[in-house]
């Protein structure tokens, strides 16, 4: 009886453990404001959405090397935008911390909605298209 209870307890504990792959949970946009609508709020918001879309477009896998490459590709695109001052990549957490000229600092996560950064509405005229991979 005690062994059966211990086995049941162990199964309950194991069933409650989540996976460590955060990417699908971060990129799911269910329940959030649509990216194009958020981009319409202002120039910097549009740049943040464009960075997030390029971040998702660079996704090729979950290995640490691939995460670092993905974060660096998105950071390079972010640095090409006219209002971005600094970009700090965090490849393990799938996010970039971006600071704009106005002082606004935002954490950007991948936005996997099937669009690329330059397709974002309200981007400033100086926004460069992403480099070919």
C-alpha cells in the first residue's frame, strides 16, 4: 500500500513538471493586442514590433548556439533602426532589452505572426530592411 502511494505521488509530481522549451509559450500571441495594432501607437512601438518579428524570423532551433545566433541577428536588425540606442540580447530567455532615444526601455520577445520586420506599419523612413541570411 505504501509503495503504491509513493508511486502515485511520484507520478503526480512528474506530471506537474513543465517542459523547459519556452519558445512556443513566448511566441503564442493568443490574448494579446495584435502586433500591427500595437505598432500603430507610435514610432518606437512599431520599431519594437519590427524587432520582435525579425527575432522570430531568425529562429532555427533551440540549441544554445542557435539561440545566440538568433539573438544576434535580431540585435543587428535593432541596431539598424534609427531610434535604437542600445540592445542587450538574452539568448537563453529569448528576449532583447532595447533602449530608445526617448529613454523608453522595453523587453522584446519573438513575434511569430508570419510577417517580417519591414512589413510593420508605422515604421520610420530610415528603417533598414534585414540583411539576407
